[in-house]
């Protein structure tokens, strides 16, 4: 049974930090790319960052220099360290994993609110 369990969201003041985690389990094949997306109210879901099995990363321009994506391949877990948070980072954050021979799977989402 496929499971993606996200954690780490919450409320933080501008300039603060949060760390999101997403643990994936129940796959029969290898997890390839692991990604974080976000969706703010009234906006489309957008890619925040992704990372390959080899550790190659890609970031949205809006988060470069502030967010860091990483993964633990042995645990099939992806992390998103978010620093210098801004009110415009407020959104529901979703993890997505691409699985060999199987396709894409999404987490349930975790709310991040940046507000004073």
C-alpha cells in the first residue's frame, strides 16, 4: 500500500524557518524524482524544488538561496528546509514522488503560514 506522510508545516513569522519532511513507503519499484509543490489560495499548484536519486536539484526562482531540498534514499524521505520565509511563501505544500514503472504519487499536503 502506497503511503506518503508529510510533516513539519505550521505557522511562522517572516524571516523564520521551517523544515518539511515527506516519507514514502509501500512502493514495489525505485523512487526516482522527489519533489515539493505548493498551492496558495486562488493560485495554481507550482513546483518549488525537486531532487533526483543522484542528488541533482532544481529550484523555482522564487525560492533559490532560501530553500534547500534533500533526500535520504535509504528511507525514501525527502526534506525541504525553508529559511528566510516570506508571507508569499504561505501555501499548502505537497510532496510528489515519481516511481519507476508506476507513475507519480502525491502527499496529502501540509499548511505553511508565514505571518506576523
